C-alpha cells in the first residue's frame, strides 16, 4: 500500500512597509513560525503583487509615501472584501 504524503498549506502574508529593515524583521519572524511571506516596499508595489498572487493576510505600515496603509486598506476592501488587512504603525500619539 502506497503511503500518501499530505502537504500542509502554509498561510501567505503580504508585508508592506517602506522601511527595508522592518520588512526584513517581520519576514524573518513570521517565516520562523511557519508563515510564507512576501514583501512590498510601497502601497503601489503591494497592489501590483495583489494582481498576481493572493495572500491570506496583508500587514501594512500606516504611514508611507504615495499609497499609505489606509489607502491600501480601501483598495483591498473594495476588490477583495474577504482578505484581512492589519495596519501597523510605529508613530504613536496621545490625543
């Protein structure tokens, strides 16, 4: 009897940040716990990636030049409403 091997699907996460060090750190940490990561250095690059691949989650920086995290969230929500988006920021404020 032939033993069947089952392939475990790893969740894909698209990481979006205009700081390469942050992208590297997030990618390294998430990969080390079993996630498949893709990176984009801008909102524009993330939109280009979303046209060819479908991640299970998008994690984006809030403040970026050009298409920022909120604009990217709006884009994803309009075109892929079931795709979750997590927005991170290192810029805090206490109103």
